């Protein structure tokens, strides 16, 4: 199962890229911010994902990574301004 250990930023704006670090990211095909899929994602490695914050989300939001077999939330909420 995926594990999000860290977000390099805890404050972001729509359209901005956020880097997630953790483990077992191979196979991730979705990153969602408050239930809205990221505008784009790049699985850089098994331990890093870059995801673009989608427009239409704001405030403190959960970041969730997943694929058809499961999902995992980050431990720290992201604030979207």
C-alpha cells in the first residue's frame, strides 16, 4: 500500500505543482485534492510524485494517491489558496 510521508509544500495554489514523497508509488494513476483529480501527475520514482493542484479546490484539503486497488491519504493536509 502507498505511503505518503511528506509534501514538500503545505501551501499551494491551483495550477501549482506539489511534490509528494513516500514509498511504493509505482502504479499510482491518480492523485486527488479534496476528491478532485490532479490536473496532471508524474510518478518520478517509487518514492516521488509531482502533481498539479486542480482549479476549483481551496482551503485545507486531503491529498489522496491511488489506483484501482486502493487509496492512501497524506498525513498532513495541504492548504490551497
